[in-house]
């Protein structure tokens, strides 16, 4: 058993039989649930967050998503959209208050407001695509080229058996053309 420590506590890591301590720590550092937990720990919403509990909760949520349960994802997206909409409204009001005397400040607030509005729209679009995925269309590809091009669209390709076959064909065609001209 290997331990990695953070400022607020310890994270217990289990190394496999043939794994060194450094390898176990590196593997843990690349786990998305651990990196997310460390980031969440840096921006706590409540006091007393414990890293190992965050990792466990994130692991449960990622397992639910991989099992096809998107309930938490949908709730998160709609909550974020509402938050972004509130930020948008607040920044628009701040812009309006500064419009008369401080035009540069008003413009900065408006730019931030429009960024929040754009992110809100993108969040809602993502939610809509989760709820009603776009149909997938399989389109045959037309390949048109002015120069040499090889395209394999699902058909088997058998390469020429000997190199230079193409060159020999051109020579044979040239000989036939010359032979046709001789009486």
C-alpha cells in the first residue's frame, strides 16, 4: 500500500504486485477522478472536504455515466446554464449602470455578459444533444482527384504482383501505337 499526501489529507493508493511506488503514484496522478478531486479540493464549496471521499464520489458518478445513466450530467448542465444566465443578467445590469460615465467599463461588462450568454447557449445546446442525439448518416464518399490517388472505400485492394507493372503497361501501349502507324 502506497500513500500520496495532500495538504488536507492522505490518499490511499494500492500498487499492483509488480508495480513500484513511483509507478503507482504516476498511475494515480493520471486518473481523471483523482485530478478532478484535487481541483475541486482547491475550490471548496463547503469546509471539510476530504480528498479520498471526493475521489470515491467522482468514481461512482463516472461509473453511472459509463453505465448509461446521464441523470447527474443533465442536472449539472441545466444548473450551469441557469448559473451562466444569472451571470449574464448581472453583468448586463453592471454594464448599464456604467454606460453614462464610464464607457470602457460598460463595454468590458458587456463583453463578459455576452461571453456568459454564449456559454449558456452552448451548455443548453449540449444538453439538447444529450436528450435528442442527432441521427448519424453514412454517406458514400466521392473521390475526385487531378493527380494520382488511391482510395479504398471498403473494397479489398490487391496490389500488383511485381513492381513496375504500370510502367510496362505504358510501354506496351506505346509499342502498339507505334506499330499501328507502321504500314
